């Protein structure tokens, strides 16, 4: 089994020369997955060692397991009376008492009457005082003998339920103290690795490291960063927060995009764009991109921990990672069947952009976007991948790379945990996602090169949007009072 793990790891990570952080993670991924296969049955999410010597036990991190769907649902009080619920009964979250009451009322075809004004308050203390109002509340809230079971709910219904569970857990401050499971910490010779996770069980938002959680040993990592101790509740909270930030900063929902799949720029509308001068069309594209840039900036500001980084590093990460983020986001706006991308409200083929004279760049953007699209990532996976791309600790110019790396490791743990649930039969799927990062950087660098070349060829460029210029164009040299030149860096505007 270890040979199999090593084989796929070499295949997917073999081409990472020049990306030391990713190379380190590849080594950690190979080591950690070998440990996981060694210690656990293939279908188990977390390894539980059969025997542990003292030295082996010292290298284990205790992480609370996820709550079952039923346990999560039970955090929501009964919708009828407010008592502790026992699950979804007849389509509504209720307690055993209200479930039994509704069942009996349906079996007996009971006709209850209210002795008051048919507006009795139904709660845990007086629910038995008025059967009429209790039954009406059951029916009003949707209880029905024909109601679907939880497992047959639509994804939208499940997601709505999950959001309510999350809100309830936040209010209750409930901590999962269930039986602990184990994940091996990486050996001292590797970079920190990242544990695995499930798809969309709701975060236990208040989960904290329990006292019995074992602190990883000081393993002498060269960068001084210990393997991140993080509970599953924290992982799920990170996933929720980043997904929410992502969905709030996308122009189109998935359903919006799918509804536009039949909307294409006609030859007549395409001619309108083709009649523009090259630099004017580039500026038009820059105007379109700028709105997306603003969304990426807002997304970054809502990544948990991003605003805690020093401002210099926030700016560096945005300047170097913004275009890469745009490419990842573009992947959800591609129709892989026709190889067309959503542009200015309609889909456009690759030939549509020929006026730019950047066929190689445009082609590589299309190819990369389509390759990410074909991974069929969920919204949660796309959101986490965008965050991983943005929070990269190997960007030049960072003042506190350790803080950036610590944050990125947490996000990668969340992504790995998510992927393990959506692709349990594909242990290499996380690596497939991370392998897109070198290509993202390559295409982003090509964009910067082409923009610099355009500026040299056309000194009198039209005025590009300020945010686009700030991110992608070299700073303008300005005259100082001594007659020399210095460079103006207006970076502080970006995060305003």
C-alpha cells in the first residue's frame, strides 16, 4: 500500500521544481498518507492505532470526531414547544412528545376545539392545555404524514437545515466532547502536513482544544512551526466562514451561470468589441475584471485570520495572488462542453478575444480554467482553494512568512478534510487540486509580462482602473524635490 501512495504522490508532485513550499507539502502528504494507510482500514476517516507505545503516542494529536447528523439536528429545540428535540419527525424538528401527539391526531382524525381565542401559546410547560392550538401549530410549521425524511431532502433543504444547526450551536456554545480519535503528527524531517475532513457536516463553532488533546512534540522543524493543533470544529468553522465569504463575493450563483449557458455573444455583438482598438478592448476587459478584483479583496478580508496579518503581507498576498484567484473563479464560469467563458453577461468563445493579440495567454487561461472546471469542485472546495492560493507563504517580500504559513496550513487542513468526504475513493484528489497552483502562477506571470509589453508598445495608454493598475502594473516613478525619481506605492488604498 505504501508503494501505491508513493507512486501517485510522485506522479502528481513530480513537476513542482521551483515551488519549495509545495514540494515540502508533497513530502508531508506522502508521509502522512502512508501513516494513515498503515494505521487504519481504508474506509476510516481518521486512523486509530491498535497499539501505541509511549513514543508513538507522543506523536498523536487528539481531534474530536464530527457529530452525527442526528446529533447535530438535536441541537435545535422542538419547533412546536421548544423542548429538546429528538430529530425530524413528519418533516419538522420536534421532541418525542410532539411527535407522538401529531401521530395520534392523524390516526384518530381528531377534531379538537379551543376553549379560548385559538391563539394559545404552545411551549414546554403548557403544550397539553390546548390540543387544538398545538395541532394547528404542527400543521402551520409543516408537519405532515407525507413529509420527506432527512436523507431524501434536497441539497437546498439540507443546507438550510445545516445553517440553522450552525446558528443554534453558536447560540448554545456547545462543545463536542465525544470520544476522541487520532491523527499522526508528521515526523521531524517533513514539513507540517494537513489532516483530512468531511463534506458539509456543520461546524461545532465553539469547539475548543480539550484539555486531553496531546500537544505535538517540539520536533525541530526548521521553520519553528509546530504541526497545527486544530479541532474538527475549528476546521468546519473555517470551511463555513470561507465558503460564506466566497459566496458573498461572486457575481453569479451556479444557477445563474447555468441559466446563461444558452446565451452567447452573436457575431453582431462580437463585431462591436472587435471594432475597438487593441488597447481600448484591453481597457474594457480591465474594467470588467476590476469588479471581480474588488470581490477578491473583500473575500480576502473575510478569510479568518487574514486581517490579523501585518498590512504589508496582506498587500503582498493580494498583489501576487489576486489574478490567480480570478483564474480559479473563472473556472466556474466556463461551459466545458463548448469551451466558452462568461464575459459581459454572455458566453464567448476563445476567438472572441483575438483582437487582444494574446492568443497564447488567452488560450492558456481557457485551458487552465477548463481543467479546474472539470475537477467539478463543490462551492466549499472552490472557496477553500481560492483561500489557499491567496494565502501562500512563499510569496516574495513577506515580512512575517511564518504567520502566513500557519494560516495557510489551517486552510489546507480544511480543504483536505472537505475533499476526503467528497472524493473518499480518490486519495490523490487533493494533490490534483494543489497541482493547479504552479499553472496558476505561470499564467498570472504571463499576464503581467504581456501588460508590461503593452505599456512599452503604447506609452499613451488609456487610463486603466486604479485598482487594476495598483495590482498589476509597475508603480509610476515620480519626481522628488531633489530632482531624482522615486517610486510611488499607493498600496494602502487597496484594503481601505
